[in-house]
């Protein structure tokens, strides 16, 4: 099964905001990423707009001709943004306002009713939903009751253990993916995936619909060039490491 690559362009916006103005231009980078073979574009606007701005989401909508994925904590402002932009997919992430980056998945049991209400609203508007979860079987079982279409496996622990030479962590994600598939959920994954670990993850975790990669891909593009890097990811996601 082909696993799609969605390129997160938050770091392009971080570079732009560091100097003011509109250089680099996130719209142009989204277009380039798609031209180079990306299957989708991901953004993760945060309330302080420290990288991607809410206005960027509107500007990107007509430009993203592959699949548009908007991630974020479903505060009212975020919900309004998603319902206005109508991306193909929304990924719900339990970020705190001051969090540097995402660092945990949802407790889908405790927050079941909260998530279900939000997911119902998105689905009524034709937006596919995904929720960020740890590779915890109970949380995946709980995700089904929220009505979500997919889960996104939070892969930081895999990446951390892989860097140490511990390949056993992938088994936890494989079990999570198998259960999710059995329960009828689509499976996305993301966080700290890179060119070094993505091939092993793809080979050992079944049923992957999509990976979302931003920080590592942008850093690797500084070395190899974005066109080359996207091609390298696609090669690995096709099953060749």
C-alpha cells in the first residue's frame, strides 16, 4: 500500500516570520512541494501564530491541489478556521497554548464526548477527521467512539528509540496500527520521522495511509534540496529503504 507524504510547511513560516515581510513565501513553497511530488500539505496554526498564521490557511486553500491537512487544538478560533477553509482533513492535537511542539496524544476516553461533538461538526461539513494519539491500545479503542475517521500515531518515542539503536519500539506502533485497522480506522503518523528512520517505520508498521513530516524534511532540504528530499521520502515510502 502506498503511504502518502504530507509536507508540513510550518518551518517555512518560522523563517519568514523571523525577518518580517514575506520571504520565504509559504504559498510558493507549498506549490513547489506539490510540484516535487508531495501528496499533501500540512499546517499547524497555533493561537499565537508564531509560525503559520490563520491568514495563511485561507491563502493556501486555492493553492493546495493535492490534500490540505490542518492540525491544531480545537479551540473555538481553530474550529471556525477549519469550517471556513474546509481542508480535506483536520487533525486534532491536544496542544497547550505555550507548548513548543506537540508532545502527547489525546486521552480518547476522558475526552470522548468533547471530541465527538467537534468531529461531528467537521464531518457534517465533509471534512475527514484524524486525532493525535499515543500508541496505546486503550486510547485507540477509545478513538472509535469519538467517530473519527483516522488516528495519527504520535511517533516521537519510536524516533527517539530508533536513534539509540533500539528497534523494538516499532512493535508497539505495529500493534497499534493493526488494532486501528481492525476497528475500521485509517492510520496516519507523524513527529520526528526523518530520512533515517522512515524506511524502517514503513516496513514494520502496516496499514499506513499517510505520514506528515515537517521539521526534519525542511532541515534535510537545506542539505540536499527539497526536490531531492521529497523524492527520497517517496522512494522509502514505496517500500525501498
